[in-house]
C-alpha cells in the first residue's frame, strides 16, 4: 500500500456525506509535498474516531466524539507525552539493525510478514545477527485501533498479536463498518489473553492515540517514507523485497 493513499482516505474521512465508511487501499501515488500537506489533516480526521465504545456497546454515536475529551488517568497522559516508542526483537548488540515501516491494514505488509519476516526471525533475529524494529504506519482508523490493541498487551504480547493481525488481516479488516472492525479487533485481543477492562482502557486512551499519530507523523517526515513496507537496514532505506533479496543484503552487511 502506498503512503500516498492517504490523499484518498482523507478526502473520504472528512467528507460530511460519507463519515461512516473507510477506504483503506486506494492505489494513487502522492508526492512528498502532498504527504506533508495531508498528514496534519489525517491526524485531525482520526480524532473523530475516539473515544471507543466499551465492550458490548458498539454504537455509531459512541464512535464520534472528539479526541479532546478528558482522559481517564494522568499516568496515560504522561506516558503519551513522553512518546510511545516502537517495539523491537533481537539483541540490541546485533551487527545489523532493521527498521520496518508497516501498517496493520496494508496487504503488502501482511505478505511481507508471512513470506519475509518469519524466515528473517528464524535465521537472523533469533540467532542474534539482526535487531528488528516495527515502526507503525496508520493509513486509517482500523490500523490505529489495531496498533493500540497490540500495544495493550505490552512487550511480551505485541509481536504475537501483530502476527495475528497480519495473518488474519483479510478477515478482521474486511468490513466498511467501524463497529464491526473494532469488534473484530477486540476479539483478537481477547484471544491473546487481554481482558475486556484492559481493552476498554487501551482503546479509549485518547492521549495515547494522539501521541501515536504525532509519532507516526514525525517518523514519516524524518525518514521520507512513501510506501509500506519500507525497510531501513543499518540506516539505508530499501523498498519492499523478497526474502532472498533481503538475505543477500544482510549477509553483505554481516561480511563487511
């Protein structure tokens, strides 16, 4: 999925005639200038999606209040203000550092997770040769909600939940109804061992949602990322690729 897809998503999200439906996979390309112009508006559009309804109360009315409501605790406000950060796997001392920009609603990212990340983890991350970081991209509300749910389980559950989100993407995200989507996302969280109370707290954490989008905005601008998945291997940017191509780059870096 191209980052530039936000142009179409934003136009749809902020349209008064179509606020109940999300478009998540347009194919049009956008320039870096367009990206800079739409990201702030994207963050504003996402604000209309919070707070999320509690379990068993998925009403459309409950999904539309602005983000600027009072938060549940000062603790979450402080954590969000400090910056949410990213999740990583592997030894911090590994000679090769890989950062992947990915969205939980990006089909190419789901393919990468299955065909490239799994052997990467087996051959390089688990053997101490690669330190891997997943840097989240939010093309839409679904992707942001999925990320908030995945983060709700903490470090131990984040990557197992991310694996479920990518492997079942065509199921949980295959709806134009946000209430169905959030229900599907909650089911994944419950399956992973989270409680309804945990999910209510995480999915209603408006300051964290705002902090995540701010972080996403800053990262995308700083690294000039234009599509997902995008990889940084020891700081050098690369587009989506096969495992064989990635393996060759890693082996070259290890040999050097």
